[in-house]
C-alpha cells in the first residue's frame, strides 16, 4: 500500500442485506490512523486494503464509520468458526477471571483438556500434541523432529528436508529456507544445501503431476532417499489453493514408509474444517507422521500445535523442547470453545456443502474470464483465482490487485493477492458464511473482474 493509497477514493454507495459502504475508501476519518501506522511500524506491515477494522462478527467486518463488509479473508484463514463468537469470548473472559493468564510449562488442567481433545480429533498414529504460538514455530519444530529422527535411523547424512516450490511455511530462518519463494530468502544468503525444493504438482504451472516426476526431480538434484529425513508440504498451497493429486499422495506415503522418511503436512491453513473435512489431509486418504496447525484452532487468538507420532514427539528429554507461552491459558480456553463449535455445529460438513457452491461459482467466474483467469483451485471454503496476462500463464499482479481493491470498495473484503507473481486472488470466507452471502460475494467478484479489466484496458 503506497502513500497514494491513503487518498480517499469517491465510490458508489452500497446497501445490501450483507454489505454497506457509505463513505469514500479509505474513510477520510481513518487516514490519521493509517498515517500513524505508517510512521510507527515498519514498511513490511503495509500492503493490505486500507480498511480500519473496528469489530468483526460472524462473517462480517465493520469499521467505526458505518461500513460493513462480507469477509472473504477470515483474518487470513483464522476465523473458521466466525469472528467474535460469543462462546469463544465467554470462554476467554471466564479464564481471565480465574486470574491465570500464564503458567509456562507448569501443568494446568485446561492445557491437559485441550491436548486430549486434539488427540481425540486426530487419526492414529497422531497421538501427541505440542502447543506453541505461531505456525512458523510449528514448521521449525517439524524440521527439528524430522532431522533428529533421520539421524537416528540413517546416520548423520540423513538430514535432508524436501519441500515444494511456491510453498510458504513461515518467516523464521528454517521455515523460510524450506519455503519455495526465492525472494523471501535472499536475506539468508547461506542456504542449507540439504533443504531442497521440487515442483508442486498443481497441473497448472507444473503440468506433470505424477509421483514419478517427483522421483525424477530428486534424482536430477542428486538427492537419494538415504539422505532425506523429511518431506514437508502444505496440505494445499497457501499461495494458490492447489492440492496434490490423491494418487500422488498415496505413493508419497508408501515411499516415505519404505525409506523411513518423516511425512509432514503443514495444515496451518487447512485444518479444522476449512477444506470441508476436519483435517485437510483427509482428502488424500492418508495420514502424515507430523501435522503443523494453527490459525483456525482458536478462530482468533495466537495458538498453534504440532501433532505427531509418539516416537517422533518423544525424542527430546524434559526441558529441551519447550516454549515460554506454550499452552497459554487464555488461548487454550479460546481453542477449547472453538473446537466445540467446529464439532457441534458440524462446520466441516457446512464448509463442504457451502463450499461446493463457492467452488462452482469460482469455476464459472474463471470460465467467463478464461483469457485472464488462468486457473481456479480449491476445496471447501478456500479458493484461488490465478490472474494472468491475456491468453497465457504469465501472472498479472496488477489485475489481481485491482480486483481486490474494487471488491473492497464494494463491500467484499479480501487480503492482498498472494502466490506466484502476487497474482492469486485468494478467497477464504469463515465457515459460518451462509449460502446467500457466498452467492452475493460471487456476484461482486464477477462484476469487479469485468470492471477491472475495462479500467486497465
């Protein structure tokens, strides 16, 4: 977001059942707040649409000046059970009133209840849970567990980590080294040579989706299974909403078993109903050895978790793999309340049902604008529209940004485009979004793409 983006833009007013835009965007009264953030925060915190959130409820976001948006961001895939759920708020307040706001790794009943609930919801052999704070922490932990295990079964040379081009696993050192976005790790300089990336089999930018291509790529890189400790993949790629083919996943599971390689799924975005199943990896019909999750585990507060096989999770002795804020009581209370909402309200099933409407609508938008929408991907309540230069696959970041900006001006809130070339329009409504609101949002999206195309010529 540039300084020019702080100049209010006069737009047509919007008044529908779910959307209300009554002011220029950004709201003139909000500009001092935005300028203050520009002054006091690093430049890296800029980039999102200039909407100053005041409150968020369910599937809608409100500012302090009477505007209301249908939220297609979920606060970057966090608010699975919806924003500001009363049940979660009450659980947070009840825990706060107990005056236990922090207890490090000392035992607590509430932490015991949460890890037991997560184990209960997880398929075997996922049977131990390590609570952390951010998704990046979980991927760092997964690397550590895989390498430790690899050295134990194969010696000091079995430390390789295979990940995927285009992947995003966080912003800490190890997480960025296994990430597949070169520009994000230029600062590291001395990259670990035992961390290698292979193409993600999305069928769009990588047309060969066979597992044999995966093996061929490793061979070309001179990396054999005897050197590999772990394979990590986002269950779906956050920058594209692309999934592995099911047969690819099945062969990967068998190959990892054969060679004593730890299979890790980064479910930070995918878990807790987002894709129409409780766990995103259920679409593959396999179970990984380690799962990294976060975001939707609380629908609002910072908490993450590593879930894994007992032999992997128990490799480190007491006091040697901990975190200061592990299982923070306030965040744990939010997680427990959130998981009960996910289960009792059957949010994965709702995400599958309403998600079918969303996915069909996104596909139709893509077909209507097939010359500039190179692909539409996703499952459940997550989708990605890949904007391209007319007639090819070259990413069109300008068009993608224009689509997001115009959607925001019409009361449909999304975050800035992501993925390859910054050209994927990511769609991620809360799982409680009703079908009527999804259809209204799709209507806005169709309208906006046409307008953006005309405006950019």
